[in-house]
């Protein structure tokens, strides 16, 4: 059974290719963090090596060993140790040494299964040297070898790499699919399931982790509070924050983009509340605070800042100077009209 959730198109495509014996030599699974890329890659590795047929049965020795990360012919490269917070730790580049090891192993016959499968997690972290090295294997793939690259953003990969892989896009999982999964298969209370299914913004892996680990949603709230405080703090403190975030960007750009997306969601929610569409907000656990905050701005100010965050994300994507981008963003924070709200009507 394919156990990736909410990706019927991707599963159908792979299943069809397996049935017709037309699997590509290399795939690129693209989709936002926690959407199911690694689960799908493991499923495909199981399907190729399953002892029961061409579906991943999930029960045979081979499927079980692959799921447990113990199968000699299935390797995951570039995976980060789980920090337990659901957020990846500092990311490291995938070195040329790791790719050379892959090439060496790819030249050997499968050891215990039928196919050797190499999964390259966070393929954005291939540096130029290692990407060029990998190209050789992608150009002349050894028989019985499948390479699967996982990436949140394929714009960061060398175009020559992308063009040699079959691209499979994983779309955000609909909130109701996630809610149903949490309630029906993971026995999560309906209220919690509803909240997590919205908060994860289509990244079902986050919702599942959050339902197992209370710290995740708590950390998220803390980070949101920190962002909200920026709104009322002095410009100096905002610049300090920008400096801190820019330093973090150099070590782990994904985590900085994640902060900005969190902020973007918050401001989008403010707009929804302001326009009387609170039922569509992402931060369902913060509705009261959102209502309070929404009083401090007009629609144009909220829209303007949403655009500013979007622009910052785009500029970071295009490798603009992170400190400059973040400082400009700090300058764009609209002033809350707190005085006006608090002042008793005279
Ligand atoms: Zn099996």
C-alpha cells in the first residue's frame, strides 16, 4: 500500500510507470517541507524491492527493512538528524565525498534486493562541485539504480540536474484530508486535529509531529509572539532582529524563510479577520489576538505589509543581501494605531 497521504496524482503516475515498466532512472520530488516527499520516495523504493509484487506491500521483509532504514540497497543522503522540534537543525552542504560514495555504491549489484535506490534529501544543499559530480551518474545511470532527489524548491538546483530527472510535484495536502487522517487513523481529538490541519498549511508531516509532540505548537506560538512584539518595539530592536535573522540565514536559509512565511500567514489572517472572513484563517488558535490586532490597522496597511513580506521572500530567493532585505522589511512594518484605539472617546 502506498502510505503517502493526499498525493493521489503523484502516486498514480509512479504506479503507472511501475506497471508499464517505464520508470525513469531519476526522479525529482518537489514540494513544500513536510508534504510527504520522503514518504513517497520510501514507498517507491519499497515498490521496487517488494517481495510480493509491484506495490509496496509494507509487510514483507524487504518493505519492513526499507521503512526501518536498514535495507542495504536503499540509502538516504543528506538527511538531517531529527532535532525533535520538527524544525531542521543547521543544514550542511552535501559534499562531493558523499556523491562519490553514492557513485561507488551505484556501480555495485544490488546486495539484498532487486534495485539500488539513492534518495537525496534536501537536494538544494548539493554544492556546485557535488552537483556536477552527480550529473555524471544522472547522464549515464547504471542499471538497476534509481536516484530520487527531494527538494522544496527546484529553482535552487542546477538546471542540468533538473532536466535529467522526471519532475513530480507534491501539492499541499488539503486541510480536511489531514484532519480526517488525524482523527480516524491517529486518534487525535477533533479540536486539536482541526487546529493542526490548518496550522501546518498543507505540510501533513508537521501536523502529525505536532499531534505527537506538544512542544511543536508551543514553539510556533512563541515565535509568533516574538514577531508580534516587533510591531510595537523600537526601530533599533527591529534592526537587531534583522541582524540576528540575517546571520541565521547564512547558516540555515530555510529556517529564515519559514519565519517569514509564519509572519506572512499571520498578516494574511489579520486581513481575513478585518474583512470578516475569520473562518478561513490559518492561525485558528489565535483568533482572539488576531481580532484585537486587526483593530490597529486599516486594510491598505495590512495589504501593503503582506506585499512587503512577499517581496522579501522573493528577494531572498534571488540571493539578495539578506541583511538589507530584512532591514527594509523592518522599515515597512506599519505603525499600530494603538493610541487611537485606547484613547477614550471624548
Ligand atoms: Zn513488500
